[in-house]
């Protein structure tokens, strides 16, 4: 992307009139994180951010800086593309693009708004209550196994065979999904509103495991012991990500899990520790015996207030922040830490920071190193 100076209102209107833009449609596509399916001379085919089509039906003309989706029929210039995605005016879209490019920042996340396609509405589902999700996920996990490689990986991180079984870790299936769905339906499981399940064009229920994304399924368990969602720790990063949610967002009758917060330990512990990542929380709890909360990311703690309210009611007095040691260098992580402190204070809970030898990034790494050191000494 090219660095540009954000215009004032008058300049923006003049540039919009003349069409002399300081960026092109490839810059806009990059900001929107569009999935490119095909490149040809002067043209690019990508997934449409307006209708959610994932077959590369949106064509972008690179010389004219215009787009057209051959599935939903939306078309226009590159400014209109950005504006339609965020529901803002073309002028505001232009200024926002300039601001982001100049600061080398990132465009905000957006929700793909499904369009009425060929006379049928692509309907998504409301997320099912946690009881239904727990029942469906529990049965699904009972049908799956854990590969020797994945079991060895978890053991190397400090978990025992009994702990691995207790927390329900499984290997993501790379085939046989159709039969698994049939088995779940045959057992009376509800799939509507359960993240990871959706309907195909024939209204048949499907399960969204990507065969290219092998990895370990991590059930995310609530304070009450329900499985609210699941993450997959990938064997190889996919699109720059090491973890993926088991999600069917933007699919027909599918839904997103959001970012559920996981818990491992005693719900009435005097001190509860908060760290990044549910797998990390499980490992840290298993190594220390302490109660751990695992948030999906440094700032992915939208319902942390409800959790802290429950802790307060249960008699918890202290919240110990155990975010990774890059919190001393990463402004984004430090911001998440402050949110933990502020939320704890709002519920009358004492909050403080835990730090350790920065040779170890995560609290789980540190605890495991200490356990091995102690064992060697004995």
C-alpha cells in the first residue's frame, strides 16, 4: 500500500470529482482482506465482501478501478466498494481509506451482509443456547479420536494422559464429515445455531472442518462446565493464523461462536488468574492447580464483566493478570491488561499483575519449565 496524506473535506470532494486518486483498487482489496481466487492480466477475481460468495465471483478491473460481483450483481468503483461494505458515504470512505493508508493501519472488521440471491434469502441462524451447544459438541467429540502426534504435542506442553482425556482434546477430522453429521442427527442432536454447522444449497446439514486445516480441537468450557465453542490449534498456520474457531459464520443457517471465554479450575477460588488462550489456561491450571480464565486474545474479552460478576458472587477476591510477557513491549496487549484491571475494580475485586522470567513468553511455558527443573533436582 502507498502512504497518502488524508485530505480535508474540500480536497476530498475535488479528488472525488476528478478521479485522481492516490491509491488503486488493489489497495482497497488489501484493506478489506479480500480472498483472491484468480489473477489475470489487468483483472482479479476475489470473494465478494457484500454477498459472502466464496467462489471468486467478484471481478476487479485493475485499469478502471471498478468491481462487479457476478453472483449478487453489486458493482461500482473502488470507493463505492469500501463504502458499501461499511455502509458509509463515498466521501467518508475516501477519507477513511486515506487515513488508514497513511497510518499503515488496518481497516475495521466488518460483517458480510448476505444479499437476496436468485430469489432466496441466505438466512443465518441465531446462536443456540449453551446447553444445546454442549450436548452437540459433547457427542461430536465422543465420535472423534486424538492422533498420536497430537497427543505427543500436548504431552510435551505439560499435560498428562488423564488431563488430555478429561479436557476432551481431539484431532480435527479431515474426512468423514457427512457421516459424522448423520450420526449426530440420528442421536437427536440440534445443529441449528451450533457454530460449525450449516446447510448446503440442498438444505442438508454440513460441518465446517477445512481438510487443509488439520489440528487439535480445543473445547472451550464455561464456568459452569458447558462446552460453549471450540478452537482448532492448527498444525500449520493458515492465512497467518495459528488458531481458528470452529465456526460457520456467513454460511446458510450457520453462525459464529463469537469469542467465548474459557475457564479451568475452582469457580469459587479466592484468586483467579487470567491469561491469553484457553489451551494455555488449561495447561497452566493443570500444572499449578490454580484457577485460570482463558480469553481468545488480549482484547477479546467482551463478556468478561459477566464472568467477574459471577466470581464476585462466588467469593473470589483477587484477579491476577497473566498475559504473555510481550505485554511490556506490545501496546495492544497492554491495553487488554488495563481492561482486565478496570473491570475487576468495577466489581470490587483486587487486580494485580503476574510476571516471570521473560525467557518464557507464556505462563504455561514458565510453569512447565519450573516443573521440569524441580523434577530434575529431585
